């Protein structure tokens, strides 16, 4: 069974940093591109970043470029999102999702990040 | 960026009736390989999104065949036949043609 489990969220002050993790199981993690998608409270889905299976290709939304870094450790079956210079508008539920051309078939349960003083 | 525009904002449906949700993209989602990179997701209350339709008209595994997707290069439709109570939630279209990946703003389906 494919599982994606996010962790690392919490309450953080504006300007501070936070690192999210997504532990994958049930599939060969190193074969798949991965995404971070976020959803602000009561709002829609916003793509944040993507990383290819071997980390050769990385893409960011303009809203996080230069502040967020997506990475992965295929030996640990883990996807990461390092978030720096956090702003109130980064407050959201952050999902990791497996990406193929057949869509985002698998999503984690999400981890909440709240940026507030 | 490719803008995905959904309509209506919300729809209220009697159980057993059909519902259609529209999505329009600001750019053709038809790739030169013949694949149209539009997807449909359902987010049930309090849950993570789930994939319903991939590449415009392909039913994702485990999704009831009451759901179907169709469209052209820029105009797409999700049809739900014989709506059931379990279909409530917010439906999103999304595109995977190019970065940044984008989603529509969502259509809320309610049961009358």
C-alpha cells in the first residue's frame, strides 16, 4: 500500500525557518517525481514545488522561489521542503504528492504550517 | 502561467441526478504527443484530494464509472452521473502540461 506521511509542521514566527518531511512507503520512491502542494485555510490548492526522481529537475512556484528548497533522499525514501523567511501567507496545510503523467494519484494527509507572531 | 477557470462555483444536486463541472484553460493543454494534460480531483470534507480523471478522459483506479471526463484543447467537462451523497466535496481541475502546475479554484458540490 502506497503511503505518504508528512511531518515537521507547527507554529513558527514570521521570518523563521521550518523543514517539512514526507516519508514514502509502498513503492519504489527513487522512481518517481514528487510534489509539494499547499492549501491555505478555506482556500484552494496551490502547487509549491516539484522534484524529479533523481533530483535533476527542480521547479518552484514564484511565490516561494528563493525562500523554499525541495530536496529528497532516495536512500531514506524521504522528500523534504526547507522553508525559510516564512511569511503569514505561507500558512497552509502542506501535502506531498507523487507525480506521474497519470496525475497526482497519491497524497499524504497533510501537515499544518502556521506562521504567526 | 496557465490559468484554469472553473464553473460554477457551486452546484446543488438531487441524488440520482447528473452534474457537470466545467474547466477552461488559458492555453491549449494538448501536447504534440496527442495527450491532453488535464486532471480532475475531488477533495472530500476534511480529506486529502483524490484523483478522479487523468489525461482528460481516463478514469483513475478505483473511481466509480459514474465519473467521466471529456473536452477539447482548452475546454473540459467533468460529468457525474447518478450523484450520490458520497460525492460531496470540492472538485478541482488541474494541468500538468507545464510548470508552474496550476489548479482551478474549485467547484463545491452539495446534495439537495
